């Protein structure tokens, strides 16, 4: 999308704007305004001309400009119908010096999860990678994974889905079974930095949105499957970005928000860590995202990384 077209949509966010005023704001002729309006209509936007000027009546179901329209968060959105990996694209943008960019795709063909596992990304999803440059030391990076999980969970609950978080990075629906529910979303955070500060950080968020069950891996679900109807992906993505932005602006609020939505706390768990297996009850989470497990012998283990499995109570 051209800068002029993006500026036109931004001007129309708050209601009707007359053609001459739009021309002045954009620094173009009234004929150029009309041409841009026609191009937007051809792209699926509903824009009507009334006595007070132009106004937006319909927004496309998904896409970069659609997500940015009315978005109350400082992210530029780069949209792709299909992409290998949104995280890889975000890394390219990081090398160009960009920040506060959300790379969003309808389909992801070469996604990956934690521990280099593959991530299925069929069409109809919300696959996004948020490129940030927070002024924090690398040791604080995990808290942004927690913030993303909270943002997804809150957005899911707003559309009627009882989602919760399994440590460290899975958003689940339902609590049945040893695995702790069906997987709705996975999160992968990557970063580059020096000893004292992060250079860039990418939070990759893969959400099964309007995806049918038959194309999902075993143990997964989607927003559509849980609701029985498609979700408005544009609005869902906006709420995700807005909530994440609110949380990153107040890091001290993230842990309490995570605890509020956690499925893992209070559960008996087994965590496979680089140093061995930890089994016991998950009792808390500590900054920047460590899981505290009380083992059967009464010791408290602080787990910073590992695969967590919910177990049936003894």
C-alpha cells in the first residue's frame, strides 16, 4: 500500500472528511484523492461520499491496511497472503533497522516452534511476528513471551473462548486430558543483543484462527472450531496488538496478568529441562518467566526453560 493511501485511511479513521481537506492533508490534488478512493474501493473497501465528505463504511476482512485502520497501537503492519516464516521476515526487517512492525500472514509454509519443531500454518490463521527494540537486558526477554500469551488469551476470551496458558508459551482451550487441553496458539521469541541490552526482539505468535479441524495436527484446535463460526481476524489481531502494547508499557503488570490466565499453576507437572527432569506442583511464576515447581520432597525448583507437561494428580 502506498504512503498516500495509508495516510488517506488514517485521515478517515475518525469519520467523514471533505475532499478538499483530504487533499490539503495529503498534499495532493482532489483528483488524486478521488483516484486513491477508487483504488481502495477496488481493493474491497467500502467508501461512500456524503455531504460531509468521504467516510469508510466497510473494511476488508483481513490485510495490513485493514488491521491498521483504527488500530490503537504503534505498529506498522506488513501483510502477506502466504509466507515461509513471519519470524524470518521480521529478522530481515530488523537488519534494516526497523522496529514496532507486525509481520502478519494468512498462511505460513515454513514456520517453526520451540526446539526447532515445525509449526503447521494453514490458510485462515493469524500468523504474526512482532519486531521490537525494548531497552532491556537480554535476561528480561522471556517476559515478552508471557505478555504475548496473555494478549492472545484475552483476545480469545473476548470472542467467547475459555482459553488459558500452559507454561511457557502455549495457549490452550479446555483442561481435559494429561496434556492440559487443545492447543490454540504457540509463541516463539527470538532476539539478538549484547550483554547489557537487547538489540532487537521478535515475538512470533501462531494462532489457529479460521482453520478447519481436519487440517490441524492432533491435539490442536482453532478459534473457528471452538466458536462454531469464523472469527473476525482483523478485530482479533487489533485486540492482540493493543493488549500486547499495553502490557509491554507496564512490565510490572505482566506476571499478575499471566497468573490470572494460567492453566499450569496448581497443576502437577513434569518439565524436561536441559539439566534433567523436574516433577512436582507448579506453584508460581517469577520474573522474567521462570516456573516455580515444588517437588515431592518439598524443594522448590526454579525452571527457566524446558518442555512442560501437565500430569494427572497423584
